[in-house]
C-alpha cells in the first residue's frame, strides 16, 4: 500500500506503486490531460515515474512555475531531432535552457546559416504534430558511452566519460531520437506548440577556444502562442530601443576596436552621465556619505588578502613596475578598507559611510561584451558602510528606502526584491553566513518588503539583497545591491574600539544603487527610448528662427535660458522651419521654441513639446517658470 499526500493535504492510497500519471488520473481526467510532469517530495520527475513509497506528490501543469523550463528543455530535444532528420550525420552536443528559451550546439562540417532555420522549424512543428511519446531509460556510464559511440555521437560519449563511473544515467527517447538528459520532459511532443528559432552562432566545444567550433542554434519556447507573440513583439520593440542605435542617433557615445569594451563619451552623452552622477552625489551627501577616491592599481598582495585573488584573478588586468605586480582594480572595496584603517575608530564613530564613483576594470571575454551594457572599463556608484552588528538593520532599511526613491525618480516603479544566499565556494563558516543572511532577512521584514530567495547566488564574501527593475517593455534588469560582509574587515584588519575598550571588527556593508554607470545609462536609454525626462535630456530646448531677421533674438533667448541653468541651443541655420522641427524631433529635444517677427516684437516664444503638443505663444519668463516648476533645471 502506497499513500500519496496531495498539495491540499488530502491523501490517496494505491495497492501497488502508482506512476505520477496514475495519480493525476485518479484526481481527474482533466488534470491527467493537462499534466506535463510531477514533483515527488519536491523533486521534479516525469509522469511515468513510479512512486514506490509514501510521499507528497504535486502534479505539474502549464500553470506551475516549473512548466516553462520543462517545455523549453523538451523543445531543445525537438530541435535536435529535427536537425538530425534533415541533416543526417550531424552530432548533437549540449542543449540547455537559457533565459527566454534554449539553444543546442551541433557538430557538422558546414555551420548552420540563418536561411536554414525555417526548414528546421517546419520539421520541428511536424514532429510536434506527430505527438511522439517521450520515454525515459536508465543505463550505466559504460553502457551509455558505448550506446552513443555506436551511434557516432562522439561528443555525447565524451560528456558521459567525464561523469563519475558509479552514476546511473537517464536517456530520453522520442521516435528515432535519443538524448542524454536528467529530465524531466513532457510526456509527448504534442505538448510543444509555441516556439520559434531565433538565430545561429558559433560556439567552442566546452567553451574552450582551443577546441573545435560548433554550430549553435538559439530558439525560444512558450506555453502558448499568445505568450510567444508577446515575446516576439517585445524583441521588436527592444530592437527599436537598442541603446547602441539610439546612442548613435543622439550622438551620445561610440566604441571602437582600439578600446574593446570601453566607451568614448560624446558631449551629449557626458551631459546625461553628469546629470546622473550629480543627482546620485546629492542623494549620498544627504544620506550621510563621505565621498572618497582610491587608486586604480594596487599591489596583488592586497587582493590576495581580501580574497578577491582566488575569485577574480582570471578577470583582472595586471601591470608591473620595479619587479612588483599590480592589479587594476576590478572593484573598490579593499581600497575603502584602507581609508577606514588609516586612523583609530570608536564605536561612537560608527556607522561610517564612504561613497565613490570608482573606476573599475574587468577582463570580460570579448564575446560577452555588449554596447555599454557589458564593458571592461566602468564606473560604479559604489559605497561601503562600516557599522556594528546592531546597526545593520537600520542601515539596510535606510538604504532600501533610498534605493526605491532613486528608481522612482528615474522612472522605474516596478521593482522586485531578491535575496542571494551563500554560494560555493565562499569565505567563512556556516555560522557567519547564518548570521549574515538572518540580518538581511530581518532588515527586509522591517521594511515590510516581499522578496524571493536565490540559493547559491550570493557574493563569495556575503549574501546580498538585489533590486530587479522592470522597464517600459517588460524586461527585468538587476541593478542595486546591498551586501553584508563579516569577512573582509577581518581579513584586512579593520577594527574599532567597543564600549568595553575591546577591539572588534566592524561589519562592512557593500552597497550600490545604479551599479555600473555605463550599464545604467544604457538601461535608461532603452527604458525611455531616448525620450529622456527633461531634466536628463542633453539639450532641453532648441530655439529656431524663421528667417535671418530673428537670428539675434533667437540667440538672445537661448543665452537667457542657459543663464538660468537650462540646456538650450539656438538653431540659426538657413533652413525651413519645418525641416528644423523634424530634425530636432528626431533628436528628441523636449521643447522646440520658434521665433518669428511677432515673437521678436512681443518678447515671446512659440512653444512646441516633443509629444507634438502646441503649447502656444508665451512670454519667455512664463516659459522659464514652467520649466522651473517642472524641476527641469535639476
């Protein structure tokens, strides 16, 4: 007798071990039809999996949070089967789930081309319509190695040979296609209905450039056509908002081969940078932060002491002088500890808050670089708080409120909170990690925040709160962090004198709100599609004359606006006014001011907003008042 407990705590008994499919059928025909997998005592399994002991069982349907990954992983197998039907002799390697979809790497003499995708996708749809049953079998490592080698799948055999000999391996078969996989998978290919192949790329076997180049096909898969269509629409909108395209259109920045992963900021782009930086500088100053500045290179001995060497050395740049090796800093934390250490501190001095717009450099792989979103040289709005354990909660809650206010100011109202927990490897004992994680949970409760926990995704020295912002087209970006660190102050000798005149190590809180300035500006560009809030816009107003007779007056108006703290330019070119308006509209200037003989005689301006709204004719002081009341001069 096997007793099954369901999510609502009701039970069902079976005379012999049932499969997950049997359990679903016992609940109802509708659930059995909707089921795609199951969970036994929290572990995901196939519908065919037998339950041979008393257990808690949950039926996974398309409404379950695990469903999408199962659909996507199964669609990767569908892709591999279609490829081998159309291109016999092609070897399959790995096909994991990734954000919004999946990919599969193939080995064949001729790499796939974009024009191959429609035929492969059509074959996938054909296989899906066949509703082929998906079955699981188990083999030993040696049996699985021989099985795939006999099939000519040398890459699969290599993967299996790297697995410990005592492990049993699961294989999944659908029709003539069999793949190595831990599963689970959908019960039949008919469950796979909403997918699209996106692009092809090259990829080295096992990510090693010394190995052969494989052909990678990317795809996306969704639960239904509505979700697929929404995602494809989002991609189309994202293409229009691409920060690289808008950056060129608005003359904000450029990048070039001589400085890979680095940014050349043009005057317009640097204005945006300065608006962001100066706003953040005011926020920190009002929150009790002291701004500091640290060297860009430090002896490698300091990075070894801090623990960064073991975790970051592969991504660091190095230089030598007088037989000493230095590292270009990938982060600012050890430098801030040196400032703290250059003096004696009492518990009465804490908390001490340091902030720095610190320039950092990381040796990111060239293939990972992406415009100004992923670069090698970047600047962080970095800060560190040295405090007592008792001060953690108040500091974290103050930061939480500060961060949410900043995000709202930049136009982000949908913010998700996540708590990244201890990774492998990490510094410190489990007891220290328990204390650090509990401190962040307590602080989030004190904020009244809801959060999701991310096991294994913390920093090597401590857990962290992450702020994930949703942009105008529904994409999510991880920005700010607050990290609790008991490790680095001790490793680098940071101390304070407590109430009993005993030396103790402070807690170090690592915090950032916008993170990388380059990445944040890229996100702002795409979020606003270049239509920045007026306070951020590189040029806030352009004054255009209709004929040369108003040139002097247009110039005077522009100068008057600049003297009052606004960013204005005069366009005095001998062009038709319609041409000028169209051009500055494309450049996304918030206000277009037109002056003719009437405006010159009356001392007024004719105002047109970027939205196309005609705001009419008004005296210049009235327009200035409107800008001031809207906070444009911030």
